C-alpha cells in the first residue's frame, strides 16, 4: 500500500456511549465510507462526539485532530440514521473545511438495514440533498444486514 490517510471520526452525541464498534469494524474491513481507502493504509487519529446539539464540540475538536495529522473527518453514520437525522449536518459540512482545512466525508459504517427500512417508510431521505449524503454508506442489502 503506497499511501496512508489519517482520518478522524465525529459521532452524534446521542450515541455518546457507543464504543465505536461498527465504525471501527467498517474501517478495518474498508466498508461503507471507508471503502474509498481500500487500496490505502488508514490511521485513525481522532474520535469524539459532537458534544450534543447543536454540536458545539465541532467548533474545537477538529483542531486537535489536525494536530494529530488528520486529513479527513468522517461525520459518523449516526448523524444520518438518528431519528431525526442531524439537523446541523449541512452546516458542519460547510464549516469544517473552511475553519480547519479538513476534508469532510459524510458517514462511516454502512447504514444498518433496520434504519434503512424505517427511514424509507418515513420518507426521511427524499430530498435530493440526501443522495450525496447517503452515497458512501447506503451499501447493498447484504452489507446493510451485516451491520444490523
Ligand atoms: S443531532 Fe447533530 S448536533 Fe445533535 S447531537 Fe447529533 S450530531 Fe450533534
């Protein structure tokens, strides 16, 4: 593997007790949003929560991540699949690159099938902007089921 990318993860504080199991598994297996690194080494250099609505920790935490060499921040899949999805997502996507010079990727692990089905029945993701937000994590049904 020729290149190595240093990444950090910010999770939704609703899941602040999460041990990162699905994100770390997906990182190891290069699934979901981490599939983009399938031909690269990846190093996780930061992991934290947004700090709770409206995400105040995102004003500060990326600075530490940058000091550890982070190049990319992944906003975890929980921001997409919570009920409701994070209402501040688009703001974070716009702010992080401008303030910290980091690339933002929406999502970490593949969307679990149970969330896929319920949000589908709720028509959560019908606006066009969701196409881009879900692109890295929608996966196929077999993979989604593996993350249920
Ligand atoms: S919904 Fe958004 S701002 Fe609120 S806790 Fe979750 S990630 Fe943070």
